[in-house]
C-alpha cells in the first residue's frame, strides 16, 4: 500500500506514463533519444512539482492560518535558550517561504521582542526545510533521505541561532528593525471560507514568485540528465573528489531559487553518480545563502552579523555535505 501511494500519488508514475505517451504519439519523438528524454523529463517534472507544490502549500497555509505571527511570538516568548531556538527552527519548517520572503517575518519577530538568536534559527530553517520539501524529496529520492535532510536542516538552524545568541549579536541589527511593525494582520479569528481564501492566495502568491525558477531548475536538470556525460560530471563532482562539496556549495550561493527549483537539478546530479551530500550541499547553499537574500539581509543587519551568519551556515552546509557523502559511501 505504501509503495502504491508513493509511486502513484507522490512519484506520479501515471503522469510519467501519460507524458511518455504524449511525447511518442503526439510529438513523434523517440523516448530513448536524448531530445525525447529531455522533453519527457521537462514536462513530467514540471507538472509533478507544480501539482505537489500547490497542494502542499495550500495545506500548510491552512494550518498556518491558525498561527498568526503575533500568536506565534507569544508562544515563542515563553521559552528561552535552546528550547526557543528549537521551536523557532521547527516553526520555519511549516512556513513555505524562500529566503527573501522570510526576511520580513524575521524583522517582525525581532521588532516584537524575540531574541535575535531565536529569529535567526527561524531565518535559517524557513527557506531550507519545509513540509512541502519533505514530500517532494520523498517523491524524487526516498523518505529516509527526505527526513534526514529535514533533521540536519533543523539542527543547523538550532546551532546557528544558538551561536548568534551566545555571542550577543543583537547590537549588530539595524536600529530601524526594533521599531518596525511587520507582523501583519491577526488572522486567528478567520472563518472557514476566509482560511480557504487565505490558503488559495498563498498558493497563487508563492507559485507566481517561484514558477520561473522551477522551470529553470527542471530545464537544467533535463540537460544534465540527458546531455552531459556521466564521466564529465564525475570528473568534477564525483564521490572520489574531496572538493566536490566545496564546489557545489560555492556554485549554489550566487544562484537564486528555492528548494523546489533546485530539486530537479539535484535529482539529475545524483542519477549521474554525484554524491548525495554534494547534491544536498548545492540545494542548501542555493536556498539558504542565495545572493539576493544576502543583499536584502545586509540592509537589516550589520556586516559583522551578516558575515557570522554566512560563515555558520556555509560551514554547516559543508559539514552536512561531507557527512552525507560518507554515509552514502558506507551504506548505499
């Protein structure tokens, strides 16, 4: 039963078969050819990701409608230390935002009086891991990898926020943040129809912001999967290359995409023999340290705190990448 649900509902094998039939019978392309396989990869992955993305964002947003920022602030405000960082990191997993979208909430939580270290735990985990990414990772790889990814992402957020808290970095946040009021409208008393509208609007807003990056990611993935020889990729990012994780992390940082846009690329890299840790490092660097989000964050915090944030997250991603590669080498 689980395999049926995973294969038909998550991996959508029925969709793959329909797209294959379309490519062969309508487009008159050989599915075994590079071009035909690339077209199949692009259409199938694009439709699958958008279907799952829309459904999952709708469900997550409906749940989120019961926890408006002001209420969340009150809940987090009851705790201190690692417990508060842990709750903030877990909160980030139920907010389907990219790194740029997470920064306004970071400002709102900080202005509401939450410790800077706690808000940074949220800022790290929110773009890095969410419930939608668990399902999508599971549909592309498997759920062991999906849950492991979420676990290490949350741990990185907890450790990163805790370090920032211990170093008393609050003085390196720009003054205007503490007087800002960006917590937004209290949606705690919404009616059922209002919650449905809120969830639908969240889907439309997020899909409108990420669709182009998803398509770009799927296109790159299709090219890697069908046109770049395996020996070329392995010569650069193969498991036997000690620097593969470093390269994947560095390449990922200047890019701007969320996890949904990077998943097809990671999928294609892994099928070409690239280490799982290397592919995950690329995903994490792209989602947590994208150049546009770092530019936005530089307007909110001073250089010393920004540099510390980048250093902590980069080192964490590299350590996680090498750890996954080592575990994969031993057991997979």
